[in-house]
């Protein structure tokens, strides 16, 4: 069994991403004059090459807060290997695949919840 967590804590998100070599990024062609566009975490060697552009952590978290997002992360796979699984989710819309209708507004202030996922 693997476990996932939902967090809005900037330090925790940055640490999790940097431990895996991920960089804060934005999807090319989604930015506007004062908007970085759709944000993602870009992992070396994955499909983001050519479609994502690196942005600063400051830009990433500014958009993260503006869009009222949380990050679902998995620390390890069911085999015990380090996992890169992550998903940006809305704090205000239903979560799919987690059997949880809404993320509590308290997560806007750095909360974290653990959730166990099974195959």
C-alpha cells in the first residue's frame, strides 16, 4: 500500500520537489501579460521537455495561492520506491480519486492530511 498527502505548505512542497529534482514550471503558451499560466512541477527526463518553461518558486507559489490550489504528493510507491506522483488540485472543487468531496479551507494555511491509496 502506498500513501499520499495533500498539502498547501510552500516549504513542504518545495522540499518534496527538490528532493526529486523537480523544478517549478509553467505550460508554454498559457501565460498572459501578468500571469505565468498553468503551473506544473517538471521532473528531469519526463514529458515536460519542450512544453514547459521553468519559473521561479515565487512565481509558482503566487499562482498556487491565486488559483487556490493544494498539492497531492506520494512519497513512496507500493514497492517502497521513491515516487514522483503529484497532482495539483483545487481547494474549492471536488477531488477525484480521493473519495473526499472537498479539501477543508484550513489547508489554505499550511495544513496537511494523509490518505492511503491502494491499487
